[in-house]
């Protein structure tokens, strides 16, 4: 029996949520609703501007695949995660939070390094403008791949964003996939963003050819297949990978997993913050898959949890995940 249901590999990033007034936001000169990568000095300068008694900086450990791993853990799954953090306040927060969530991280702390952070500036219109500093999270390399935890897992879940670091990240993915295949651990892959298969097509397709399951949204499915519409892309993926899931926002999700091919409608709602929807879907779906729940029911449960996430601020449910899942499966 496997020790873990899923072991994730990805960028370990602490999300820092900060609510600002429109007046404060204007002084920054940022384009509203954008996400930009910044260097460590820029991020520290930005954070220091709001380090006062008037502003509350709320820290939440995350990263794309990390959010999925957290969802699995909250639903009752057994999980592990491979990523890098520094020995600063953010890294210590990350490790402590993962310990509380009972996610096995091994020893991810790199001494004298800075942890990756994503500052999310939330304006009164519920729009989120993000500045991300990958810092030490982008140092993830083949040396950090823990073969034992991958071998002890039913599934390995690979984050597409890691392909964006050709120096070390791609080597980490290749090593993780090699270990998984040697130990009969199934491999799930997420695009993370359409630019990953577009810009890093060769290493991405190399990983795709060795994977068992692909998660992508509608724009990502077009980037992977070269199709011009979602349904054509979904059909084309059948010849590229044994199992796939294509999420399409309010249009629901297309599933082709373990012989089940279906479309599951989305839950109608008014979104407040779309961040983390795909991460939650993948995590909940993988939880269902590793607990003997049929693909269609797993997609239904994952959709329900997604709609709970996007009707709040933040990429994670802080309570009620298990109850929501059980509620969705009963309906």
C-alpha cells in the first residue's frame, strides 16, 4: 500500500494578501488585474511600503500544484510535496503550515535564501493585481527530487510552471518522471498556463508523452493541440495522452478518464476571485481518483469545490472542504 495518494512537485510560493484603497493603488502605477514577475529587491521595496499598522499582510502558503496538494489533504488524502523555501519568515511560515496540514515536505529549507512570494493587491472592486518573486522556489533542481516519496505515492503531480526554468526546473521534472516510471507511480501533468506549452513546447511534450493524465483549461488545450476550439482540442488530446480533463470555466468540464468520457456542467455563481480555481479542481479530482470515486462524480465534486473557491477571496478553502465534497456527491 502506498504511503501517499499524491506527491506534488512545483514552486513553493507564499501568497501575501493585502487590501488597498483605490487611492493607494493608483500611487503604485500598476496596471490593474495584471500578474508580473519581479526581482527580490523590487518585492522587498513594495512590501516595505505597506509594513505599517494601517495594513494587514495575510500570509497563505501556496503555489499552483501546492494548492492542489493542500486541497487533497483537506479532503482527507495523504500527500507529499517537493519544493524549495528559504530560511526567512516566509519559508518558516510555509513549513509550519504544511506540517499543520499534514503534508510531508521533507527538508525544503535552503539556508540564507529568500522564499518565493506573491503579493496580491486587492482593490475595492475585488480585482487582484499580483507581483510575484520566485526567489529560491526557482532553484528547484534534480538534486531536490526525493525518490523515496515519489516511489511511495500512487500519483506524481507535476506543475507546468516549473518548465519555465530551463536551467534546473526541467531537470527536476525529468528526474521526478524517471523515478515515477521506475516505481509504477502514475504521472499527472498540469499546463499551469498556455504560455508553458507555447514557449517550452519540446520539454513539455516530452513530459506529456510519459504522463498518464493531463489537466488543462480551454486556452491551454488549444496551445497543446494546435486546435482552434475546445471540443476539437479535447478530441485531439485523446490520441496524445491516456486520460485528460479540460476545464472551460462557466462552460463546465470535459472529462476523458479511465474509459469515461463526459461533460460535467459548472455550478452557476457570481465569481469574486478566479485565482486557484484550476488548482482546486485538479486537487479535488485527484482525491476522487485515488479514492475509488468514478470520474464523473469526481468532476462533479471538483466543480462544486471550485465554485466555493471562486466566490471568496483567495485560492484555498480554509474550512468546510470535506463537507462540501460530501454534499456534492450526494446530489
